[in-house]
């Protein structure tokens, strides 16, 4: 994240790094088709309200992780 100073750009860089590179590699190696993650209501509320986007909130913005990353993210 060197050189990135904007908080929103940092969040996007973290999202891409973990969901595409790290989790994507683990999904590929394991043959998994889904990732289950805990998403707390305040993350969803803050993101939807435009306060700040959380790195782990996808469906509320119409982001399809299956198409974007190659696997389904189940947010609970």
C-alpha cells in the first residue's frame, strides 16, 4: 500500500489484495467454491450510508464476487 494516501483507495487496494490474490489462491488450491465471512451489521450500515466502505461488503453494492474474484462470498 506504499504511496497510497487516500483512505478509500487503501480500502480498495486491501480488498483486491486479499480477495483476489490471497483468498483467490487459497480457493484455487483447495477447490472451494465459497468463502464464508462474518460481516457485522455496522459494516453494512456504514457502507450503505456512505460513511465509509468496508473491505468485506460486496452484495450491498451489487459487486458479484463470483464474477470479480471467481468464487462466492457468503456474508453472514
